[in-house]
């Protein structure tokens, strides 16, 4: 037989669990992955990944790497609902004339995934970040 005290305790526990679940879902993706520190780590890891990939590195010949890192950080911060605004050029402008193929695009996504893995970003969060970036694909391929 369930006592009133036991029933109240269960109700309180359920309420606490509900509140904790609601509180954790109100955090932005930016906050959930660790904020600025994680964004910077992903960015640094990604540049490292590119540096050691001879095929993708060719696309960055003559690039201002410091500007690239700054704009990538802004973009990652923005798409994860962080407190940033992307101030760079459009993806069409940036990738125009590069004639990026499907294969090279997919390879670059793999490098970004490696960078996120090294930064300790969970696969669930990686999928959410990639889903935010995915609409930009059409502005990068065969331009």
C-alpha cells in the first residue's frame, strides 16, 4: 500500500526531474558544447586537420589563415546560437571559383568531424552542428 508521504515524495521527485530536463533544454547548443572555448578548439583542430590533408590544403593556398579562423569561429558560434554574428562574406563569395567537388566537400566535412571529436563534442551535438551548416552546401559546390 502506498502511503501519502511516499506518493508526495514521488511527486516531488518527478517535478524535480521535469524541471532539470526543462532547464537543460533551454541552454543553447553553444552552451551545451562548452561555449567559446569549444568553438575555438574546434577551429584550431580543423585548421590542423586541413594542414595535414594535402588535397584539401590546396584549397587554402594563399588564404589568410588567421582571418579564416576568426570567420569560422564566428560562423560556428552563430549557428550554435552563441552570442556572435558572422561578419564574413557569403559562402558563394568565399567559395566562388574554387570548383569544389562533392568528394572534396565530403572530405572537408570529415575533417570537421575529426576536429569536433578531438574537441570532445558528442555525436549528438556534432549532428546538430552539421545540420545547421548543411544548408550552406549548395553555396559551396561547383562555384
